[in-house]
């Protein structure tokens, strides 16, 4: 497809092969408000910075008079030859004498011609040919043509745009097609139709249709005259017989006009006022005698009545919008739809018969003013139709043979009758037997798809997807480091020795209450590891379900999961043995602890208060003091569990014991602080295993975070940058180790703002390697949480104080003596005597 090149005015038409700059400078410039736009002005540069030739303005002025325009165009025509016209001065040429491109000079300039063409009709006997009038639009900017046909109502033919805008190829017209007009000698070398090919009283052939140009608008006539083209006078369009026949038919007025519609009696004050009554009709044709209720609307402005049926829920009937459309309701059924000839809307005044030569003619006069006839009665007999006075509570109205009893009305109708007619409208006491409410039975689950999805097909004819708890999904989905996934370690409760050794990870997703079970790999066990249960909602066993099918099926929820719980999943019994730290932290939150009683320390202490009496609390204190020879008020977890099991055996679940231990543990973070050099050495060792060496880039990142260029950053911002840069490991375990080591390194500094360059230099294992740490110096529980450590001591005195507060015991004095707050004469003897006496009685 060839691309046309716009020929700008200038010596260089084609681009130079050595040009390296292709940006385009601004060419359009308005010298003043009264001057046209120049493309090339002095001092402007073209593409690549090359100079452009400036062509002065033409002497043409649009404000000249008509005679001056004719003389100017005549002089141009005489001076210019055909070759000059072809190269410089045509509507589709490449330039002009003023330096303007044609598509700029002729922009938004359109020539409009009025044409018609004859269309032959072969399949109708009414008309043989049809004259179709059109508007031919010629766009001067690109020589494109568009043909439009004015639309006429009820024409039956497609009208509007007959031909879209494009360039139309020129086709010579034969002499037999031209008729009286001969073909002219075409001097334009363009293959498409130009404006010189269009003139009045000429034929133009466009895609097989011969258009006859009969007229044009004023702008087109002036433009052609200015270009030196002689424009003849307009030619009248031919006469269309069929169109004139249709116009006569549409404009014919009937000899007997229709009756004028009567105006409403009370058009003014009662306009828009409606009285509403409630009625009922006992359908005796029905075998059970169905009672149907209606709402009757009486429009006061013209006393028309509209009846709407009130449908009950699941009535089984088609809910039609109206029972009776708005009309005047006659009292007799025969007057509602009269038989042909039985009633007429016209009143004949008299009949005049004219006698004379030829046929006898009768003249009938119609009473349009509704005057009275010879009988003295008017046509609009008021007693035939229901009026406002005919409506009352307790009366019946006849609607097409149906007796509708009016039993009530609305409040505004009751006030209207009381004000205008002084009538009290008291509702009737409707004695109706209430229909028994039918409960929807729920079929049993058929096993196809999920149970909530199958249940939606039973609730309606159009199955819809089950509704999802969007609020839970948005608030319980993963959010940063908050996974909202509860992970438990589980094992099977089976008699088979192989199954008892299998270990599983049960993951409960809080966002959609689904459970995922994976199995740990066990070497040489013969059982393949991996996915044991796909992520789905798990139903509780049948013995825990309700036998009533109308009750929803119970699924396992997060409240059913705790350490020590036994679950039945797909005929397999699982026992939850452990849980990760996130489970305990999540369940012990202030907003969540009331949902999980096994993690609520308040409920656990109340449970202990109900299981232990005052003497047992004293004996428990004696046992704790025997296990604390140093009198520090702490015991190990193993000793605490054994003493607790002596007094309340198997009364607390494992999860409750863990919650109690976490509540009483003494967290001494200072004891966990390792030497600073050792921590940095361990961190360098992990970074070396990761092959992390981008320390200069890390310093640049920290400098960009230091907006004030102070050389220090807070610990929180320094930690974010270090974790983002150094924790990009393929294994999650190593990434967690590096994150914990970074936290330990930051804790070793007491200042809140640290010198990040010095900190990164200590991490640089290439330039500043630290002394390696022997394996014996690394504690086994270094990366564990302090509350998960089995070696963390238990503050038993804290438990005794809380139980004392619930039982109102007087043990605080002895505890304070033990702590040295009170100094009696012989404190050790007093404490030992008090608790030994209780322990002996308990033994």
C-alpha cells in the first residue's frame, strides 16, 4: 500500500539519508488575529534543524466584494495554465501559492450538491419507478465524497447514509445515459472524482447509480465561481407521482369526525385525587373456594376505576399488573363491552333527504355538543356507571360478572368520606381461617459437589452459588506476616503400629474455615509423605450431627481445635499433640480469648478455683516450696506439671496446662542475651552460607533512606532494610535464622539511633571477618521463643496469689515473709511450721 507524502513548500521534498535528528519543530504560527495561519515562517526550522523556504502570503482576501472576487478569479484563470493548476492550485493538490498545504487550507470546507437518481420498481403495481433525492457532500481537504438521503416516515426503504465518506473513482458516462446532456472533456488527471467534475445540470456515475445534480448551496456556488467554473442555474427535480399520492392520503380529513372526548367534571379541585378501597371475591368456580383480594382505585377527576389484584406469596397465579385497566365501570355487564350496533357514541339529530335528478342522498347530522334528544335523556346516563356515592364498606360491586365485596379502605379515603359525605367508613371484621404455614423440607445430601452448593439448588429454580462470608475473608486472610493459619501437630489414634508412628501437620485457614493435612516424611516406613487431605471444609462425625434435616450440617471450626483435641476426619481419628507459637498468641489475644476457652486464663483460674478447696491450695503451696530449695519462688515446668497432676489429675486439657504455664513463666530476656561479638559472628556465618556480598549496595540503600544525611537511622528502619536485603533465601528456615540474628544484634545496642555504616561494616565478612564461634557455645534453644522453652521457670507464687484472691485465704502474710518483706523473729521456722502442718494432714 503506497503512502502519500505531503509536499510541503520547500526545496527538499525527500528526507536526507544522512539525517540523524528527526524531531519536529513548531510550524504553526499566527501572525495576527486577522491573518491566516502560516506553516513556514522566517526563522523556523524543519525536521532535523534544516531551513525551510518561506513563501509570502497571497493577495486573496475573503473580505473582498463579489465583483472583485470574480475579477480576481478571472485573472488567475487566464494567467495559469493546466500544468500549473495540476501542480499547485487544486483542492487535492500538494501546495498553493500561499505556502499552505491543501489539507490545512481546505480544512472543514464542504461542497454540498442536491442530486437525485431514479430507482426502478419491478415487483409492485402501484409505482414503476421512484425518485430518490440525495445530498452529495464533497470534502475539499481530501477529495472524499459522502452521499446522504433525507429520511421520510413510513418510507419502507433504508435511508440516511447511502455511501460513506471516501474517494470515489471517476467513471465516464455514456451518451445514452446522459440523455440530453453530452459528456464533457475531462482535463483533471486524477483517477478519482474532483470538484471540477461536479457542476449543476450534469450527471455523475457513482457505483452504477446515475446521479443528476440539480442544485447546490451558496458556498458551493461561490467556491466554483471563484475557481473559474461557470455554474448554471438550478434545475427543478422531476415530479414523483407516488409520493404526491401518499401525501394526499395522509392529509385527507374524515368527513365524519370522531366524537370529542368529554372533559373531566371536576378537572380542577379533584385533579390527581384517588380513593382506595380493599375488596375480596370468592371464586366459586374453584373447588376449594379461593378468596382473591383486590385494591380498587377510584379517580375522582373523571370517576374512572382501576382494579389491581393483591397476590399472596407462592399463590401459583401469574402476577398480572392489573385486573381491570382504568375505565368507567358500568353497573351492567352488557354495557362493559356492547354488541355491535347495540350502542353508539353518536347521537343523530335529524336526517335530511335531498330529492332531485339522479341518486337520492341522505344527510346525517351528529350531535357533537351532546344535547338532549326528543326523549329528554342525555347520552351520558349517569346511572349506568359506578360513582363515588356507590362505594361503601359492606357493599358489593359487579366487575364483569364478579361480585367484589368492599371490606376496608385506607386512611385518606376514610377522612375524605367523613369530610365531604359525613359518612364513617368502619372496616368489616374479616373472619378467615389462617392458612397453615408449610415448612420447606430439605432433601438429604446426594454426594455431588459440596453440600452448601447442592443446597442452593433446593432453595429456588435458578441455582446460585453459595454466599461467602466476605467480611471473614477480608479480615482473616493473609496480611503481611499475619498468616491467620492455625497449625497443629497431629498423629493417628489407631491400633496399627505403623499408623501410630505417622506424624501430620493440620493447618486450619481462618479465612474460609478449611482444613489442610500434610504428612511428615518418615524414612523406611513404607508410607509416602505429602498431601493427606486437600484443603476443604470437614464435617463433624454423624453422631455429632442433628437428625433433623432442616438443621444445617455442622463443620469443624477453630473453636474445636486445641492441643489434646480428638477429631474424626474421613473415618480417621486424629489427636492434636502440639501447636506452633502463632496459635497460642492468636488465641490469647484480648479480642479472641472469649471464643477459645482453652486459651482464656480467666476461665482456667475459675476452673481451678472450683476443683481446689482451701486445704488443697495450702498443700499445693507446700509442695511447691519443697521443690524450691533456693527459695526463689520458681520451679521448673516438669515439677510444676507433676505437682499440678497430683491435685487435679486429668481435669485440665493439655492446651489449658500450656496456657497456664505460659501465664506463670518467668521471662528473663536478659539471661538470653549472648555476647555481641558472638551474635555478629553467627550472623556473618549465615550471610557467608548465603553468599551475600552486596555490602556497598546495602550502604547506598541505607544512605537513600537517610533523608537528612545524618549518618544514623532508627532501629526499625534499619531492620526493615536489612531484612529485605539479607533474608532472600531459598529456604524458610535460613531466612528465619537471619531475621532472628538481626534482631539480636539490634537488641545489643542500647541507643535508639545507630550508625548504619558501622553496623554494616561489622556484618561484612569479606573485609572484617569475625572469630568463628565453636558449636558448644551455641545454645540449643537460641532461636526458640522464651515462652516455648521447657527450661523456663514457673512462678508458682503468682498462681497461689490468684487462687487466694478467689478463696479469700490468708496466705499472703507467709508469702511476704518468704520474700523478706516482713521480718518476724524466726521467719523460716514460722513458714515451715505453717506449711508442714498442712502437708502432714494432707498425707
